[in-house]
């Protein structure tokens, strides 16, 4: 029995007829950019997240970067300002900051949740700090209630990186509705994935939403009239139509991920393995189920020999990447330990119970 880390073909096969119908609808419309499908998806996704607006863009990176750029255009931040970012995030979060000539301030995460805490943020705030970018890593929302209380007291902007947290909930509020804006990726492997690239920003700030709509379309509000220097980053009609189909089943798929995670939590007893913090409230969406072990590479090979595909999220932390050579001597021990020990188990919503049983049995047999 071969177990894929994530079987996208099988996931989308469940909805094949609806996806084909969505494609036919777009083809027959004759309108392929900034049309009715995008408008409908933006409205439906905003309603799902509990925000007034969502703005579709080309990908998750652009969702982050263009939000920061819009805030610059709106005079809320300026070049050289500091943006607090978790050190153990995927590099896209940090690239969005440096892309805008802003200074990322790397903060160590809580080893129990892999997210940044308000206490860690408080230690790094300076007179130049203008925003905080909490990342809801692996599908668990950061402690946004405390973070928002502190940010509002300090007059800091908050941009949630929700790329791994579609549908995650904290205290009844969905990811993307906590901060002043939330940035989503619809990369195919996400919990809410398109059949290509895509992204969106959620917000209840009308000025920001309008700024993003202009910025994503060459800085144009009216055709052939460009009021600012914009970019081309538009969620196309076809991907918007596909996402409208997938959005209907997001909660169902997240529920199945939670079922698998519950099995892992209750039944994996190998002493070599550190399991992630549990989810007693059923609020984590488990984009990734991350275990830790000091024998990570050995365990990965052991599982591969038995046909179980795993992944490492992520092998090299951003501050050790060549892209940020100026940070390579920086020491961030918690982040580095996570990156050296983390291993992601399969947690696909189309996995069956026999596959889950096999993974658990293999892990418990690891010596």
C-alpha cells in the first residue's frame, strides 16, 4: 500500500463534474479576467471568513506583498519601517516584507504551537515597528485575541498570513477576520486549493480593499487611466470558478483532516516522536500534521521504505537561506531546532482508515 503525502488528483476527482461544469461556464461566458466568477467568489469567500471584502489576486505571495504596498500607498507605513515576522515561517512571508523595502524583525515561535506569541512580539517592538504578521502555521491560528489587543494598544497594523489556515477558527472567529487584513494562498496543495495559482486578501477596511483592486490591475481604476504604479496580479475567472466549487466542501475536508489528526494524537505512542499540541476545541484545520524527532531523516527513510510519503516543512529556515546571506550568522535556536526535527505526516482528506492505521502502526514500530 503506497500512501501519497497529498493526492491532489483524488481530491479533485471527487468534484470532477462540478469542476468541469465550472470550466464550461467560464469558457461559454467569453469573459476570462475580472468578471462575474471572480466577483461571486470574492463575495462568497468574504462571507465565509466573516469580513466585508475579499480581493482576489494572482497568488499568496502577492496577497501579502500587495497588502503591505497598499498600506505604503495609503501612508500607513513607509520604507525602512519594521515588520515583526515569525522566524520559522515559509520564506514567502519574509520576501513580501523585503520586496516592499521594509525591515523584517524575526521572532522566535512558541515551541508548543509553532506560532508567535504576544510576549515574543512585545520584546521586539521598537519605535520603528509598524506592523505584525502572525502566520497561522500548519493550520492553527496564532493567539490573535491577545495579539490584537496589544497591536491596537500600540497602534500597530496586523496582517494575518492565512496561507495554511483556510477555515481555522479561534473563539468563533475565522482566520482572515482577526487582523486588519488576511492574506490567503490558493496554491493547489492548500486546504482550499485552486487548479493553478491564486490568492486573496480579506479585510473589512473598504479603503484597503479599493486600493488593492486598483493596485492589482496596473494601478487602474478606469480603463487606460492609471492613478498609481500598479502590477498585474488578478485571480482569473477560471480559478475563481474552481474555487467556488472547492469552497463548498472546505468544511467537510477540514473535518476529515481533524478526524485523522485525532487518530494520530490518540494512538501514536512512539517515544522518539513529539506530537503537535492537540486540538480540544476542533478549531485547527491541520494543513500539515507536524511531528518532531531528533532522528528525522532516519524516520523519513524508514517510512519511505514502507511506501509512506512524508515531507519536511521546512528543511532550511529563512535566516539560513542564501537569499538572506546577511542573516546567515544569526542564531535562532528554537527555529533551528524546529527546522532540523520537523516531519510532516500525510493528512489528506481522501485518506482512508486503513492508510491511517498503517502510518500509526509504522510509527509505533519505529525503534
